[in-house]
C-alpha cells in the first residue's frame, strides 16, 4: 500500500503509519518531546510524508495558519506557542545558500527548526539534531 510509511526517529524502532492523517498524528505526539532550540532533520523521498509530519508538529504548537512546504521560498516561519521555522532544502545546491539566509542563527535560537531534505545541509546541522526518516513500505 502506498499510504503506509515507516517513520524512524534517531535509532529507535520504527513506527508504521497507514495514512497521511496517522503521520500527522504521529507528528503531534512527537512534538510533545520538543523544547525551544530543537532542530529536527527530516529525510525521505518526494511525497514520503515530511510535510504531513510537519503539519502535525505545527498543530501541536497551535499554529493556525496553513503549513505548506517552502520549496521555493526555502523557509516558512510560523507563530504558535513557539516560533517554528520550516526549511525545505530540496532546491539548495550548496550549504552556503542556507548559511547566507541565517540558518545557523535559526538553529541556535529559541524556536523549533524543521529541516526537510536535511541530507543536503548535514554539515551545518547541530550535533544534537533529532533525525527522522520517512519511507514508503
């Protein structure tokens, strides 16, 4: 089934979701573990559910505006209980592009940073970054 996804957080046993709604709900639950200054790296193919997961995290922090992937703007900022910075690095060709945008200041700030396509900027992610891999199964 194309809707089934395996979500792996760091080195923990994977979780299986069966729909975008379940992926969203897992994001809401995961958000309870996040504190100001957390950076979350999201990995997965196009359509794997990274944005659904992000929407769930944002919902848990009471973001009321639409949460969409910032593919062309590279970063969306959302205000909820905490500021949330949603990066999409799919179109990044060099880590320097993100550095020039001030990514390191975001990573060191008091908000939550969610980084899609994090493998493209792995060398600038903080050492305590949370890593989530989403896969079709």
